[in-house]
C-alpha cells in the first residue's frame, strides 16, 4: 500500500514538474543551486532533448495561460486552441482581429471567436487554394511554351526531312540503299507528324485548362453572396491602386463601412433575410464603383472602398451620398411582409498618403468607423475629424 502511494505521488509529481508547477534545475528567476556532484555530472554530458525543450514548453504554456486569463476566457478545448494559434503565430489574422477588438475596449468572448473563426478559416483556405492555383498556372505556362517550341521544332524537322527525300528521289542511279534510306525517312516523317499532332492537342488542352484556372481564380477573388471582390481581392486592388496613384501623383483614399445594428436584423428576421439586406447595401455601394473606385465585401456586414483620383473630402461625399440613399429606403422582408425598418450604415474614410504606411491608413479608417458608430451611427467620418452631432440610426 505504501509502495503504491509512493508510486502515484511520484507520477503526479512528474506531471506537475512537466507543466512547470514545481521548480526543476532552472526557472525564469535564475538557476537553482545544485549539489556540486550533480552540477559536475551535468556539465560532463550533453543536455537531453527534454532538458532543451522543457523551458520552451513552460514558456508556451505560460503564454497560453496568460492569454486565457487576460481575456477572461474559460479553459476549454476550443479556447485552448485559439490561444495556442495566437501565441504561436499559427493564425496571424485572428491575432490581429483580437488585438484590434481589444484596443477598442471590446471584450473577447467565445461567441465572437466562433463568429470570426469561420471567416478566418475561409480566408486561410482561400489563400492556400489561390497559391496552389498560381503555381499550377505557372506550370501550365511553362508547359505551353515547351509544347509550342517542341511543335515548332518538329515541324522544322519534317520540312528538312522532306527536302532530303525530294533530293534522294531526284537521283536516277541511287540504287537499293538510297531507296531503303528514302523509305526509312518517310517512316520517320510520318512518326514526327504524329508527334506534332499530339503536341498540338496537348497545347490546346493546356490552353483550355488555363482558361478554366482563370475563371476559378476570378471566383476565388469574389464574394459568393454579393458578387463583390472579397477581402483577398481588395488587398490586391489596394496595392495596385497605390502604385498607380504614386505614379500618376493622384490622391488616394480608403474607407470602411459597416451596416448599423445588423445583428438585430438577423435576430428579428433570420439570416436569409439578413443576406438580402447585405445584397441591397452591396448593390448600392457597387453603383459608385468605376475604374478608379473599387468596393469589396471585407467580411461579415463590413465593406471596404478604395478611391483613386479623389480627395478625401470628395471620397467622403461620394460615400455619404450612398449612405443617404440607403437610409431613405424602407425595406420589407418579402418572406413575411415585415418591414426591416430603416437600414443604415456608418463609415470611416482616410487619406492614404497622410499616413506613413498603408496599414496605418487602414487602421485610421477603421478607427474613424468606430468613432462614427460611437457618435450615433448613420454617418461617415473622415479620419482625424470630430464626428457630427449624434444621429442615431433606426
């Protein structure tokens, strides 16, 4: 009995030691004194793998615990996974969303994590698929060039063989050897013509696959509900417009818009009705799009807009006109004839070149959006300017 208790106690002590709950030879405060014989033995041998990785494991577990404590989250398999992804950098997008929400003074809840988790997962999958398609597209380009070159070389080879055959046939006393050589050459020509045809068919199939990939890539950059560019496509659009604006010395503005009280719409009418409201707002915003203005669904009920060639004041006016158009409409849920009430959105606009980096400009637009929400919603706010008097959305 005594031996069993001792064994259980030792096993429990070992797990507590692994989790860093009891000190070993070294901890964060500094080395613990060891008997001279033990220290001499440790210095005379290489450290084991456990001795190398154990401090790192302790630090990782400490960071995970700090994350859960800082955000007042329960210790659950789901929250442990979220904490691990954030502290290890496995999900930088989720970590960024959590940081932005924390900076706004908003709590990190399990419900919110579940809402954004699906979006982050979709973004990661879409990015992986897009990267795979890009690599496949590059390989198809190389294959197309190779088959085209091979087909050209085969054709030239056929032409050269044909000239030799013609020359041989003109020799009146060529004899049997020359006759056999001509027959062999004809056989080679037939085979190369067959190869040339196969190469042409392969090249055609590669071109068809290339067109299919281009269509797939277009769909990967498109939000399936609204038909607008998605977040990934918007980031590429912003990069392109930033380069064009710098080259042409044109102004550039970026904006974020968010439908007011969208959760109320989903709760009162259901998600299908909420999707219809999203499409109405998307259609209204898409009407301000042109070759220098691009609207995208940034995620959830949030939209992003980039304006090139317009000052920040002109961009504000264009976006505010769209806001006013939406707020004047009275939408009805056709499924049950219940009115949605007044649907409005808030927004924030920032002058990209007023900030040192593109990320800083995006952050400023997001902060302006949050300020517009705090000031009563149903308004567009320019980054750095005070909000208008409170104008509460219905």
